[in-house]
C-alpha cells in the first residue's frame, strides 16, 4: 500500500471511529431526554407543543378530527440499535381526520435552531458549507415524506424542501440528505434568536418551490415538498412515524451518529427548558423566601444551566406554600419578577420568584417555598 493510500485509509478509520470532536448540531437527536414526560396525547389544533426535549408537535390549518400522540419509545430494531440508539420519538395518529389535507393543513415534527448554532456552517456568509442531515426512521406507511428547512433570520426568508422515501413499512432505514449552500446575508438579530426552522413533514399539501434547492419563501404555510401528495398519515388510524439518531453536520458525508453522555445532553436541553419537581406527596423544599409584607414574599431560584432567554414559568400555585414562622401558608399565586432576574453574557442564570399568600406574614422574616403536602413542579421555558 502506498503512503498516500495509507493516509487515506487512516482518515477513513478516524472518521468512521468518530474521532474529531463535536460534529452534531442537533440537541437530543437520540431522543434520550424527556423532561416534560414520555407521552403527550390529544395533539390537534395547538401547534408548537414541545414533547421530547427540543422537539415539538407542529401543525398547520385547523383539523376537524385529527389528533396525534408523541411519545418516547424504546428502540429494539437492529439498525438503530447497532448505531447505539435506544430511544426514539414516535408519533401516532390517534384519531383519523376522515379526509385528505386541504390548503394550509399540515402535521409535522418541529426542531428550531438557535442562530449561533448554524454559524459553524457559515450561514449568512459567502463561504457557507454544504452540510448533511441524517436520521433513522420508520413508518407504518411506506411513502414519501419531507423535510422543510426555513431560514427566517435573513432579510429574505429562504426555504429548502427535501423529499425522502420510506421504502418498506415498519422497517428502520437511515436517510441522508444533502443541504446545499446559499448566499444571503444575515439580519442583525441577537445570536440567541431563532435561526433555521426544521420540520419533518408527516402530512399536508405540496409546496410550489422546487425541491432540494434553497429559494425565497413564497408561502407562509408549513408545506410538503413539491409534487408530494398527502402521505395518508392524518387519515389512517394508528398510523405511526418513528425517528431517532438525528444529526446535522458540516461537510458532504454522513458520519456515524455522535453520542454525547446523558449528562451533556441534559445540560444542553436545560438551556431551553428546565423542570424541577417532587413526584411524591410531601413538603419538598424549593428555595428560601424573604417576606416583603404580610402577603408578599420573594426568592431567587438558580438554574443548573444558564437559560437562553428569560423563561416563562408554568406551575400550579395551589400546590405550593410559604412556610414561615412555623406556619404553612398556602399560595394564591406564584409568578416571576423579571426586574430582579440576573442575566450574563452566558444567559439567564436565575429568576426571582414572587409568592402571594392570603396574609399572616411578617416583613423581614424568611420563609421556605415548599410543596403543600402534594406533588408539585416548576417548569421554566425559553424555547425558540
């Protein structure tokens, strides 16, 4: 073997052995993190519902009957298992629509990129690189689906629609799609703003834009690739679509799926969503409060990872109480006070929680925010 051939072979071995640093831009592509829970049902006309971390149920139009379920499932199929993948996102049609999609109607799995994460591809410059999107997928319906990527961070929105075909029902296969370059300057939004929007199109109506090339977006709807008619997914009861091992990387060749440790993947997800909870009834302590007066108290809650933006809080106030001066005082509300929230160049490191009771507190006393002898949770959301 010549020296040149030896070097070429060495390069191939290094690539196939995944030596070469972080390559995958997609977070939680192995579907291992599910902070919100492992199953979300009743998905119909409310789009933008995040399910498995960083992935969301997306829809267009108003469905009369169609409903779907997103769930994290174990993977047992040999192809993804051989790649070290053991979880997937499965979408199931739990209620069939009863007719084919009409104008504006669409069902998709959504993933939104932070703008700074696509900089490494040279997006917005004259030296943008070709990139490769790869994933493992199976469906109960053998047909052509699509991937739609919209680049809204440009003065003129760009769109790329790419069809892919599942050749055999209920059988995993790996799909590889090439994302070509384009040369449109970025707007001057913050790095933490929304960049590419990616949809895995499960059903809908066809777009007019040419497939597999970037072009100016002319339609505001989420659409299937051109000439791809309805897949039948929304009109087939118990139809399934299962996906895992998603990877977006720079270059023109798909490499093996890049595995990160669960701790790394969880921390990446917590930049966008963080949930703290007690799952058993009891008086779980969350943070220390300072009483402003007889009704109001405040406390600082620190995140394990700085969040991308100031988050929204979701909780059930009646599940919480302020334990102060030996008395448990139930809350009438629990909210965020942005005035006292600390942000750094890394993101939002904490939030100020504002708790309101019916009275009985003493100004200057301390208290404890705790669950009121029940299960409880606080969810902080700064998704794109």
